[in-house]
């Protein structure tokens, strides 16, 4: 009986691990979530290639409003749909204030730098952020840093997140300084959801390994 129960638990774990990439993508909005995050960027860059900047801003806002309405009609949460529109409004607001199309991406560039500093700094401080988050999710009652295997696991997971943030900042800042608005859009798309999913897979691995070592053995 015990062996059968352990076998069933093992099969459930294997199925959960196999479905992790799909689950992560679903939590990020699925394929449509990728489209929603990409479409405003494409509209802005395409409009900017043919239209004056003030008109480009207007077209981008109009497209954002239409996309938000479409998402609401599909029954999506108000916070998710409107949040995307607010993010777009802030981005084009910066563009309107500076008069430079490349500043559409400036908030994302500095957000990537901030993310890198926080994640990499936590590794250097021997308090990797993913471990701090895991412990907070489990009541903050585990001495996870005293387990060298767990600490190493979260060093790897947090370093993976830092690598994603750092790569985004370096590439986008270089393109920003080169005044390449089009390639900034390409970098935002390519280094957005795909890299986020890869980093999230490492984080999920670290969470599961920690739970197995510190919780499941109790």
C-alpha cells in the first residue's frame, strides 16, 4: 500500500513538472498575454515610422483603448486589462514630455536595472530573493539559509532572474544610446515573455526543491 501511494505521488509530481511550462504561460496570460504585451509596441514603432510623433502618440493611445475594450469584452479582469492601458499611457506620456520616440522604452530599461540590482544584491548579501519569497509564502518559519543545498538552489534561481534583468538592461541601454527605436522594440519582444518563462522555470524548480527538503520531510 505504501509503495503504491508513493508511486501515485511520484506520478503526480512528474505530471506537474511536465506541465510547468504550460502552467507558467497560462499564469502570464497564455499566448494572448504575449500578444497583448507586444501589440502596443508594434503599433507605436510602426506608426512612428510613417507619422509625426504627436500623431503616433494618438494612434498608440487609440489602439490601447481598443485593445483594453476587447480584453474587457472577453471577460478579462478589470485590473489586468486597464493595467496594460495605464502602462502604455505612462510610456507615451514620457515620450510626449521628452519629444523622443526612443523614450517609449526608458521605463522598462530602468526597471530592468532596478530588478538586476535587487536580485544580484540579494545573492551577494547571502539572502537570495527567491528564498526570501519562498519562506514568506510558508509562514516565515523555516531556517532555509542554514541548509546549504537550499541556499545554493536559491542562489542559482535568483542569479537566473538577475541574468535576465541584467541582459535586458545592457542590450536595451545599448540600443537606446544608439537611437535605434525599431531594434528596441525587437529587443522588448524577444527579451520579454520568452526570457521571463525561462527564469520562472528555474524559480519553480527552486521552490519545489526547497519544499521537498524542508517541508515534505517533516
